[in-house]
C-alpha cells in the first residue's frame, strides 16, 4: 500500500479517478498514462488492484510517485474494488477507468467543462472501440443519446428499461453527491452494474449532460469480461425487478403491450425485413431522375446508427 500527499492550490474542481484492476498487466500502463498525461492539476488518482499475480504491481510501482493511493489485495470483484475506491477518494467529480481502457487527450477538460457549463449532476461523451493494437473496430464510435431517443412505438419510459439504456462508461463522470444520494454500485452485480447505476439515476430524474466529443477508448481483447455476454444478459434480466416500480401504471401497461408485440415477432420483422426494404427502396430511388423522383423523408431511408449502445429489438 502506498499513499502520496498532494500540496498546491486547487485550480479547478477536484477530480478523482479510480482504476480497478486484476491481472491486466499488458494494458494497465496505457490506462495509467492516459490519466496522468491529461495535465489536470487538481487530480486525485487511486488504483485498486485485486491481488494481481502478473506484472500489474510492477507497472503500478513505476508510477506510484504520481498516484495518490493504491493497494493490491484480494477483493470481491470489480464493483467491490470501485466502491472501495469511492470510499477513499474525496473529489468533487468522480469517474472510474477500467485497467484495459484509456482516456483520450482532453477528456478531463471536456468532462469538467460540460458539468460546469450545464450544472448537470453527471455527464458522458463518445467512446471509440479499438483492438489491442489501437486499430478501430467495426463497432466504431459510441455516441451517447438521451433515453427518450430510444422510445419506440407506444412511447414512454418503459423503453429505457426494455432497451437497457446506458451511455459509454469510460466517458462518464459523476459529481460526488450523486453517490451520496443514490449509493454506490451494486455489490451483487459484476457485469451490468454500470448500466444499472445509470438507469437508477435516470429513473430518479438525474439525466446526464451528453456531448459528442470522443473522450475514451474501449479496448477489445480475448480476456475482457464482455467477451462472453451471457453473464451480462443474466444480470440485465433482473432490471425489471429493480425498475418496474419506478414506472407509472400506464407505463407498466405499455410494457406488457410491448411484450405481446415482441412475442408475435413484430420487432424482428421490422428490423430484419421492413427496415432493409426501406433502405433498398431509398437506394433505388436515388437512381431515379430528380424530375420524376418523389420526395423522400430522411427517416424512410431506415438510417441506422453504427455504434454500440443500448440493446435494440
């Protein structure tokens, strides 16, 4: 265990970053330097390692004079590590960065600027997906969107739950009082805990300020937790129990109606038949001379968003 003292006048809101880690030796140095190289002066950085037996601790020691506190000891998983960090830090704004992801230059200034400009209690920006060699992957860029943009037929907040609305976690920053009011991350969840926390805030009326600037990179590799999505889906299935009580009676009736439509295959047909036909029709009409081509609404082209986001039907 090591703790570094900090002296100097605060030049901006104090920002606390927590990095949970376990055996991410090939990646953690990139995460650490992406925090330290932001040039944010009023920074508090802690690393909570779960007792790694690879090169992780050696990497951390190389930077310990610039890390405010770190520990390497057995814990109960990622949420336990993050919550342990939350108990330790004292920043006005808090975020966590997994040890296999990294921040892009200017991320901290973007986050603090958005919070101060909007007065929002939390914010999120865009995130890119790369492989271990920093090459962009097919999922490309995830741009956060307001939960109301995911409302489909039979409008209402039930869609926030049904689509598992969330925003890019490594590009998300929260004011400290958010955790004081709504509590930490659920210790009984180990995969979808970030989405659960975001929905918890949204249903309480604490919606984020969203920006389109790229703030982080999510690294895809064979050892990452999300390589197997089944545990995520199992935890997401519990969201109805958690959030259905936050819906109005009318929204709960709408959710049951949507369940009926899902059972008929309506959403599958719309996604796999109707929308492709619209796109095909749009491409055909593009070849029709302007003088005879009917007007086309943008939405009729079936435009899709090429980014990873909430679960879609």
